[in-house]
């Protein structure tokens, strides 16, 4: 859960709002992969992020906890 929270915090800082705090959004990601479109970000906004940032968020916010980035990996 710590990794998910770090991803959520990073996303909040990047977009200036709480995008993952509603139950509807949280339930959406229980069985599908994170996408910027799924949380209501247009391509014009998400297109401003570097690919490395997008990949980091996808790895931090993976719906399967076993496939999320490990905490140790975040600091490497």
C-alpha cells in the first residue's frame, strides 16, 4: 500500500489535485491497469509528462500489488 500511496501523491503533485481519492476511481483500478484517461486527464495534460514519469506512475499504481514497483526499486 505504501507504493500505491507514493504513486498517488506523485500524481497529485503533478496534476495539482486529488485524482485517486474517490471510491469510484479506486474501484476502477482494482481490476484494470492505470491510465491517465481513466482518471479524467486529457491527452493534452498527460502528454506533457515525460515517458519516464508516465512509466513510473504506471508501475507505482499497478492494480495488482504483486506487480507494483517495489519500495526498494523506487530509491534506486
